[in-house]
């Protein structure tokens, strides 16, 4: 079982987008039983709020539902509960390490470390959910 936690600032835009896109990919591949995939926030400001309407709208265009997802915060014990903790940008990585402590087991990555590198823009500020979706995908 591979356990993955996607993390962004508020857990309403980028990290739930990554969570549900990845869930969709593994489901279509028929391997969803091999994964636990969740997402969380480094901040507390959106805790309990639903996924941002722009993320919901963009994922709905792909036939992906985020029904039942509400923002939660990353906690220290998440480090021992997950194999990969994947942030969206450099600031997320710094805040993840502030919460979980030293990354002794090399579990903390940026999502685009698995592609061409760089940061995933926050659509909360850009309004460009298409760009974020393309980066996440």
C-alpha cells in the first residue's frame, strides 16, 4: 500500500486537485486498492471549508467529483502515516518541514519534482485553474 498526502496552503485548490486527479488516474488504471491518497493544508484558515469552486468546476469538466472533501490541516504524525508528502511549491515545502520536522526518511517532495521541476501556481491568486490542472496532471 502506497500512502500519499498532497499538501498546499489552504487545502481548497491545488492539493485537493492533485488528490482527486491522482485518485482518478489510479482508479482508471485499476490499481486504486494499492493506494491511500489524501490532501491537507499547512495553514488553518480554510479548515472545514469545501474545495474551492474553481477547482470543483475544473475537475467536473474531467468527470472528477470532489464531493465530501473539506480542508484539513497537516499534523506532525502525518509524517509517519504517509510514504510521500507532496507540496505544490517551495513555501509549502518549508511549512511542511516546520510542521512534521526533519525529513529523515526523504518523504517530502514538490509535485513537479516528478516532472520538469518548478512550482504549481496557486489559482487562488491567479484565477487560472486550467494552468493548475495542467501542471497537476
